[in-house]
C-alpha cells in the first residue's frame, strides 16, 4: 500500500465521522476535534492546517485543541489509528464469515471498498497523510496495516491451496487488491458512482486477478 501523500484540494470535504466515532475517540469534545481535523486535513492538507483551524472548526476557542491533545500530530494519529483499526476489524470479520475462499474474498473486498467510499474523507487522511506522523506513531499504524495485509494474504493462500485461486505471488496479489481499494478514498465523491455497483465491480476485478470466476 502506498504511503505517498495525496495532493491537497481546495474543494470542500464532504466528510464523515468514522475516525471520531470509533472507540478510543475520547470525550465528546475530543471527538469533535478529531472530526474537525479530518475535515481540515482533507481540505487543506496536514501541513497547511493549523491547530486554530481545527479548534475553530470544532466550534471551540482557538487554543482548545491543547486541552485534549498534546499536538496537531497527535490528532492526526488518533484519526489514523481509529480508521485503520476499523478497517482491520471489518476485514477480519469478513474473513471469518465464511469458509470458502472465494466467498471470503468477496466479503473482504466488498467491505474494504465500501469503507473507503462511504468514509472517503477519513480514509483519505488516514492513508495519505502518514508521512506527517512521528516515527513511533507511524510504526504503530504500520503494524495495523501489516495485520490487515496478513489477513488478506492468508485468505488468498488458502484459496491457492484449495485450487480456487491461481496466483504465482500471493503477497503481490494481496498488495494489488488492497491498493485498489485504498485508492477509492482518493477519487470517490458522493454521486460520482453508486457504492453498490462500485463494490460489486471491485469484487469482480479482485476475483479475476486471483484467477477465479467472478460468477
């Protein structure tokens, strides 16, 4: 999965509350700050966003952020960690929901793509602003990403062993499938395409990549 930062956009972020709503979001005020930060990071980029922007966006006094977080970077980490943990949880649930490798991949890709479309603002920030994290925080996020990658690899490997998939390089196949889903957060905007159609098409693409029949 790429960690290359996405360019900032001047278009208003449509936003979502995924990162702020998850367990670990802290107090109500802290969650408002995280939600405001996600909006600002998506619209302006991390470096162009100030702590004042975040606080005022949450309807608070300019210095309110420091009451709840030690730094702007800590808010980014909170948003990114919560978002990545949610994705990992959904992937693991999807993988555990069936025994047939084809159905497991269907469920994983469907959920993965839907999350990155419906919660595109949070996911875009979580995926493309990783460069701004401290080394310690980056390592923690990277470990969550590794666990997500491992979950997908294990399903693909099981499919290869059973003959359901024909893949020469399992790690590359997992990377390709996850990268396609992550990129949805970069370009998706509500109304551009139907989420159900998008998820269905990505499932078909993933199964084709794995050498399995989409139907």
